[in-house]
């Protein structure tokens, strides 16, 4: 499964350390964190880390895995 998490603003300053399994991209004033999520426990662990950092997730969605293997976010 692949997920995207949208947060308003620059996102957590230490995103690479706190979310090593996710990539990050900026879209306007929002930050999109995206990547593979292994299972439901992993998903809830990611959400707990966002909450622990005080980061409000404004949008979360499961997205299809890219056919070509690219890791870019699916931004709408």
C-alpha cells in the first residue's frame, strides 16, 4: 500500500529522522509526505508520530503504487 499525508506548512523539521520511510515534497504552502505503508499497524504508527510532533494531517489517502516504479507523489 502507498499513502500520502498532507500537512499544512513546511512539515516537521526533522521529517527525515522521524519518518525515514517517507519522502517529502512541497506543494504551495503544504508538505506532502508519501511512501509505502506495510500494514495497518504501520499506518497507525505513522499517525501517532504525526500526533506526537503536534503536526496536523489535513489529508490522508491511499494511492495506487506507480507502475513505472517512480516514487513521486500523486498530487491532485
